């Protein structure tokens, strides 16, 4: 299917050729020296017109840019399926804690965030994502202190300025310590307020169109921070609005113990009892899952956001990704919040997913380079419900594309370009396109100033630290 221009606007084409291409299509088609043609217009999104081996077809009209990409690998843009942008300004804290102790340490700090802080943190998080090859990201924001401004709106504004495709979820917590939950009481909302605010976010921002740059999801935080009522009502709300559901699940042994003590069952069975399994649901981490849990996810099409670096940082364990994939569970990759994955990059998660899973029972057979790339692209698109639009290089799909430079000293001696990208050092990003429009060129952001973002993030991190009593 060829791309079409918006009514009343002249079509234009971008041609990229003489590069290796990993399409990540259903057959894992690859081209050793191929081409991609993108068609769009100034007023409409770019779509992939053609992809194939050898040079682009001759006689193409309205070519506005031609790129000789020899020495590069072209892949789909990466898709980040779990994050907490606001944590960009609380990195490097609680360095030797498990999840529960880490949360107890950081909740009182996070309860002091405001709109200006969240905007700066979102800019920093988005910058790290874009420069590591991400074209589509979600965010799970669930801390909403009263009177601190439009926090979700701040993230949405930052993503629009960056030029990235964004799927934020309106998170919530309504179960504080006095109700048996983990967060302090001053960090939670009422059940009613959380549901009202979530519905308002969907009504205000959600765009379900094929080429949407902004989709909203419903995301109560976790079994240990929300009430059963909020979980059940969130399902009703999301399905009445036709949006997706997201939460944390089975992240740690402590969570497993909490659920058995509080609900008499494990996290998967508890979430199932509240309606939280289905093709419109994905959960972050899913480290501590037994065979029955994996079967339930596979049978219902429930997705998983695998966050290998964060799981390792907090000592949570090794997610059973090979078993999930074998069972047919949709699995994508996630950075997680940068207070538990300080790099903030998704590109490095390709390598970490492969290596950490090889420490598990499947050892060297756990994941290969192409499986890791699929997790970070098409797998993530499936988890976000956007596999028809993004996640692979195919005619008719949106032109969300990453072009990696692999002929430098760190990669040039690896003959297999996909292995160079996944096994090798973080590859330089020559070009990142979203809807055929540049977001990164030559490793630098196009639409925003990186130095300004760095200064702002540092200022807001220092301001938060002072408010939280971490500095004088």
C-alpha cells in the first residue's frame, strides 16, 4: 500500500538506500543493501511507500531528500512500553534497596513534584529515549500532589515539542499506608477523584486515529497502592472509552507475599479477579510468574513490558521472557523510571534483555539478537496495540525509522549488522524519523535544545532535593 498525501498538498519523498535493513516483519526479512522510500507532505504524516533490496526505483518524483546510508543499519524505531518520566530528577538515590524500600525512600520526595519539575523531567527522559532510537514511548504517571498544576499536560507538551509519538497513561494511587497500602497517605488520591481525572484526560487528549501522535491509557499503579474498587472501576472506564489498561504486576517477591497476605492469592490471580487480563491490558515487569500465570497471559493476550535493567538494579529477578514468547505472550521492552534505570535509554535494553535472560534457565538459547530487536520494535508495538501502524518496516506503515551507524571503530568488524547493534556498544544514531520527520540528526535532537534541557533538569532536581530536605 503506497502512502497518500493530504488533500491540497503536494506529495514529497525521502529516499534512503545502500544500507542494511532489518524489517522485523512477520518473516524477519532483511536486506544486505536495500532501500526505503517514504512518502508524505508538509501537512500529512509520512508513510513507508516501498522497501526492498538494491537501489530505490528510478524515476521517483518529488524527492526532497536522498540519503546514501552505506555503513548503516535501518530498523523500525524503538518502542518503549514502560516508563516514569518524573523520576529523571531523582536519579542516583536509594542505590542499594529492593523495590519496597526504594519506594518508601522516594515516595516522600516524589510527593513534592510540581508541573515545572515534571516538564523538565519529561524533557530529559524524552531526550534520552530519542537519542537511543525511540520513536514511540508511553509514560506511567501516577503521583498527583494536590495544587501542583497540570502534570500530565506537562508531559504531553514536552513530547509534542520533541516530535515523538506518545502514549501516556493516567496513573493513580488511592490506597495509602493507613489502608494497608505502601505509599504514604499524603501521596494518594481518593478513588472518585482518580477516576474523574482519568476520564477527563481521555476526553481531553485521546486520539484513536491510525497516525495518532497521542493516545491515553488508564493505569492504576500497582496491587499494593490501589484499592480493589479502583482496579475494577478502571476496567469499566477504560473499556467504555475504548482505551488500554496498564499497571505493574508480579514485579518482586515482596509483592507476591503482599498479595497472598492481603488477598489470599498471587498477583496474576488477584488482577484476573478484578478484570485485569485481556488484549487491551499490559503489565510492567512480570518477573515472578509461574506456569499458570504465563498461560493466563497467553490465553487472554495480556502483554508484558520487560524492564531488564530496572529489574537488575532493584534485584527483582529475571523475567521468564523465553517462556512467555514460547507461550505466545506479547512482550515489549521498557526503560522503567530513571530512578531505577539511570541511563534512561531503550537502545541499551536490547543488549541487556539478551544478556540477562541468558543468565536464566535457558542460558545461551534464551534470546538471540533478532529476538531482542523484535522485542524493542514490533513486540512493543503489539503491547501498545499499534502493530498495524508501527514496529516494522513495511509498505503502508508509518515512517518511524531509526538509522544506526555501524561502520565506526566500535562496530565495523562485526559482519552481522543486527548482532553489531544488539551485542555491540550503543550504536551512534545518524537519523531518527517519526512520521518521516527528523527528531534526531547526527546523534543530536532536532526540535529542542539539549543543553537547555540539561540545565533545566539539573535546576529542577536541585529544587526538589531542597524541598525534600535532601540538601540545605
